[in-house]
C-alpha cells in the first residue's frame, strides 16, 4: 500500500476520541481500587488485621517503614502511568521518582538484613510455615497487578521494560504494606524470606512481563 | 536535499498540537493536514536511523499506523515532538530488531519466487503434492498468505491490504512460512 493511500485510509477511519486522563487521575484510580480489593480480602486471609495492630501502629519505626514503602508504591505507580504515554526519553522527574522508589526498597532490604545479621537467630528461616505469607501476598497482589496492566494497556508505552518494572514495584509496595498489617511476625528473617523475597521475584517478573503484555 | 531539512520548530510547538487536538475531536481536515505534514518528517527521521531504503517506507507506514492507534495518548499541553518521535523511535527500534534478526536480504530474494510454474506442468504432480503437504504444516493464516503469494501470484501489496498488514509484515510471514516448508521438504527427501 502506498503511504498516501494509507494516510487517506487513516483519515477516513478517524473517529472522535477521548484523550487519556492525566497520570495522577489514573494513579489515584488504581491506588483506590487496589486498596479496596486488598481490604476486601483481609477478612478472608489470616482472620483479618494482625492482633497487635492497636499497639504497633503507635510505634514510629513501624509507621516509618510502612509510610516509606507506601511512598515507594505511589511514586512507582505514578511513574508507570507517566510512562504509558509515548515519549522520546524518560524525563528527569520520572527517573528521580523511579530512583527514589527503588532506593526506599533497597534501604528496607538492607535494614532487614542488618537486623537479621545482628540477631543471630535463624529459627524463622527454617520455619516453612511462613509460606502462607508468600501465598497471601500473591493473592493480595492479583487484582492490583491485573488492574494496573489493564490501565497501562490503554496507553502506548515506548519504554516497556521500565513500565513493567514500575507497575510491579508499585503493586508489590502496596501489597507489602497490606501484608505488614496482616502478619503479626516482625522477625527480620521471616520478613526477608516470606515477604521481601516474593516481592523481589514479582518485580523481576514484571520487568520482563512489561515487554510482552504492554506491547502495542 | 529534502532529507537534510530540519523540521520547523514553531510548527512542532504550536501548529501540530492544535491539529492533533482537533483530530482527537474528529476534525478530518486537521488530521489529514497533520499526517501529510509529519510523513516527510518521519521519513527523514527513519532515514537517519535505518540503512536500507527498501524497508524505509514500510517503517514510515508502521509509524503512521502507530500514531493513529496511539492518538488518544497525546495530551495537547505536552510537547508534540517528544510524543511523535517517541513513537517513531520505538517503531524504528522494533523494526531494526525484527529486520536485522531475520536478514532483510534473504527475505527480499525469496519472496519473488513462486510455485505457480510447477503447478502448470503435469509432470510435476508428485512435487505439487509434496508442496501441498508442506503447506499443510503451516498455521492457517500463514498458509493462506503463502497460497496468495506463491500459488496465486498476488503482490505483497495486495495481500497486505487483504489482511490489514504492512507489506513488511507480509514479507516476514512469507519468509517464515517458506523456511518451515523448506525444512519439511528437506526432511522428506528433497535437497
């Protein structure tokens, strides 16, 4: 087909369309949807919120941990929605958001590793019963991950790997926060093995998944 | 000389966002003007990225299709050039990966061959049967495309229109099918 014919065909096919909403709107929609879906699953998993929630939510360290991971999720989610619009280069602002989100996770992992190595307690590592947490994490993140990929598919990302990575980073961050509200075990080894490791595994998958699922 | 011309910055900044905003609202004239203006720009952009003139027009067409598909993602307050060249770069990289992985020259040579001369000769009955069996090894769409290209002698352009594909995609499909058939024929005693 000649290029001029193609232009004529495309012009003939033109229909009015709604421009994509702003990334903030989509991010908000996804965040609210994800939180509601996770809250709906709380009563079904592990009999609801952790029993010591009224004690622990007053501890600054716990709040700081949850707040920072939630921030990482929000920044990663916003980046994912910014990246769904075609762009020649990723803007510095977006790069910074991805960097901060990744750094927060790195700090969290290093903090947990530090706690584990200083405690010299390997009991939780061999406690295979903790696999329930990995399962709950997977169940909790199912809807958010499908929802974010559905919303991202409406766009046309030109940076598929980064889109996939940020989408999964956002999802695992929110899910990690939800799991910390469900699981009463604060042991670093347990958190590393059954909360953080699956999260890293899913983030790695997301990086590859973006290439396939977000292709357009 | 046209290839060396720099796109008009003023147009990129004001005129094209306006045209695209009108196109999003369904203004056919604005859309036609926009596509006609960006086509030579895309051609220049691709000429700088790609080596072969044979595939240049195909990639330009793929990019125009992508612009059409993704037109809802443009927001008039954003720079149009970054949006357009983002798509162009994405398509150029895709094409380079695809074409250079498969070997463009090999594809260009074998798509000109047809099996129709074999069918015209009664003496080739056995060969025709084998070719038909080789065709049966292909997925349905691939088989239909090969029949159009190699038995019925349709041009790649015709097939592209029939299946809503680009000529480049048809060429790649035919090439893949040809390789599958060749492998089957070799495994069944042909050299």
